[in-house]
C-alpha cells in the first residue's frame, strides 16, 4: 500500500513538472511567425487556419493571427502573408533525382515547354554556351505530344541546324533517342552500322540513319558517352538540383534508383547530408537490376545485409525498390505483359528475401498482366513471412482494376501514382486506345480505400514540377493541353495525396505531410491560392518562399 501511494505521489510530481516544462516551452518566443494568411494545414480535418508559429525545426502552433501573435518575441521574424496561401511542403514519392544530379549542369530541360520552336531555341542556346564537341543532352521529361505548334518527331537536320558543332541528343522516356549528325558520329553510328538486340537504327530509303534510335540499348550507349563527372562536381550538382526542387515546391522525396544509378550518385546526397547542407529531405530505396538466375543468387545474399533507417530525417535508406527481377519490369508503351512462370519464380525468391529481412518494398507495376502476377506472388510470400506493416507498395498501377485493389487491401499494400500521362498521355492513347483515358484510374483508386500518394517519376519520364502533377490529377490534361485522363480527383484529394499520404512511404508520418504542432516546419508560401485559382492555373503556381525544417531554403527575389 505504502509503496503504491508513494508511487502515485511520484507520478503526480512528475506530471506537474512535465506540465510546467511544457508551459515554459510555450512561453519561449517563436523564431518565426506567419500571420494573416490562409494556412491549408492538410490535417485530418483539412483545417484552414490564419497563422503559424515555428521554433527551431518544428511548428509550435497553428491558429488565428491573434493567437499566434502572442508567441512573438523581440527576435521573432514576422512574415505578413497578406492573404497568401500556405501548404505543406510537397513530397515526391517516386523520383530518380540522385541519378539525375550527375549531369544536372549539362542537361537541357524542356519541362513545361509547349512550343517546339522554343525547345529548339533552348538547345541552340546551350550549344552556344558549350565548347565545340561538348554534349548537349536532353535526358527525358518531355514528349513531342506536348508541343502545340508541331508534334512531329525531331529530325537530324533540324538538330544540325540549331547545333552544328555539338553532339545533341534528346532522350524520349526510356524508349528512343533523337540525335544530330555530330552525336551520330560520336556514337559511332553510320549507314553501315547494324542493329543490336536492344537498339534499332531507323534509316531512310537511301540507307542513311535518320537520327532516330529506338530501344534501351540506344539510351545506354548514349549515357556511356557522356563521360564521368568528378565527385566534387556531382556534390555541387546535387546541391543545385535540391535548390531547383525547393524553388518548385518539393521539400522531400523518395528516390527509386533506376537504370544506371551508381553508388556515387547516392554518395553525393550523403555528402551534403553529412555537412548539414541538404535543403531537400532525401530518402532512397536500394536498387539493383538482376537479370539472370546467377544475379538472383548473389542479390539474395546482399538483401540479407540491407539495414534501413540508420540515417536521420534528412537522408535515409527506406527499403528495397523499384524492381525485383528485371526481365519482368514492364514497359507501358506495349500492349500487354505476360510474365513467365520461370521469371516469376525468380521474382518470388527475391520477394521472400525482402520479406524475411523485414524490408519495405516498392514494385514498379504498370500493365494488368504484371499487376496480377505480382499480387499472386505477394499473397504467396505473405504466407511465408507476413508483409503487413512493411508498407509494401505497387508503383504506377496504370491498369489496376477494382478486384486488384481489393486484393491490395487484404495485404495492407500501398499505391504510388505518377503524373506520367502529363508527358506520355498522347503516346499511351496510340498504344492503349480508349482505355488510356482511365490509365491510371485515379478516381477508382481514391475511392478504394487503398492508401495512396501522388508523385512524378521524374526526371527521365516527367518534369520535376509538383504543380504539374497536381494540375494533371485535377484536370486530366497533359502538358500542351490535350485531355488524356477522365478519372480525375478534387484538388483537396490531390493535395492530400502529394503531402500527408506521401509521408507514409518515407516512414515519416509523425514528422511530415501536414502543418501541425510537433511536425517539421516544411512549408510553401504560394503566389496564388491553390484551392481557388482556375484549375488550369494550378500548373503555373509558384512558391514565393519555401521552408524546410524551419529554415528558408528558397525565397523569390521579386515578391
Ligand atoms: Zn517505375
């Protein structure tokens, strides 16, 4: 009795001390307050507040301007929003930024450019700024379908005209490259060159290469000619890329590796994290491309040694993805996927290894044939080692159907959906016809109850701008204005999917995704109201200020 009473008194005192310390903490002034705005918190009730206060890296209060003003001290920075809208920092759940950083200084980006003439001008400008012989590469994120003036494929002659002295290459998704004469020469391709298993050289009726090279082999060949980038330069590029992401509104991402990703790509971001110089939270999955039974044998051993979550809230390894057995990694611009039982047996071996290690898994799955094959294997794996709680995820899901979503729910699977039709919607229509208007079936996914989030799949497939993704999800349009998707969602649903829902893939639910006391102050002050502008303007929204962990990482010069 005595000891229980003593214990209760001790608890009482401890409780009083805790209350007191909380009161003291609240009495400390904020480092920054944002007042007189429209704070779209994206909390569970989608609360809209007027003001927000932060101290250090985290939000300490959200409320009315009057309430928040009380947290001001003599050194507090006061930001009068003058009615501007604030949203949580946008999280890209599926990107290939680490690989992209390598050539970020050389690359020409055609992000959002809807005129072919302007695209050619960009290339000409980069060529003029380069030494003769230096590569001028456009490494994806565009398609000719986005041009409103001329949608024809690029020709060797027109690329020669804008850049006669530099090898020019335009990578289209992962399917094709367009090259000028100098690039053709640098790649060693002429009238005599024969096709290979994964590269087809398109030739005119006289047998001369047209400048169009089809197949993944052409992309690999081109990348091998771009040259190595020194480590210091790679780190500098990673910093520049992070700044560009901040400017566009991205404050965190999950990297999915991808073909050609190297340890040096990841190291560049790690170096910035170690120097506390990262301005975008960078999470990544372990990526490999096993293509034979021998590859699978070796990878099983390496998976058993993967140890995620040894980093921090800026830089961390989250799991394994986005491909298990590479021969069944499907392509969207083909009719159908029919994985063989032999290939799926190897896929399952790797899946079991990932499950047994207790790792999060992300699997690229676009066509219905792949989706059902992977679901069957996941159900079988779940019987050996339950996967609930690991947040296993299917990425892209262009052809997912209602029964597949039901199976996903039973296994507690998550879904990542990407704005790829904003670039390739026109090409998808040519391959998949009417069905492409429901690819991916956004409305069905939103209503299914499967936890899901929105991302880009940048930079080879799409641009990096997250407002293009929100715009596509709400309007169903691709860049250039063509309607490519009927299954649209509301702007509130899209915003939740690009913020709070995406925190789950990073295992950062308690820290990121909404504006609430205790969460990191990762937020965007916007130049216009996301919830009120005409839907077509969503793609043009720009942050005027971006904060990550309470620090201003971007501020527009003219405001
Ligand atoms: Zn993918």
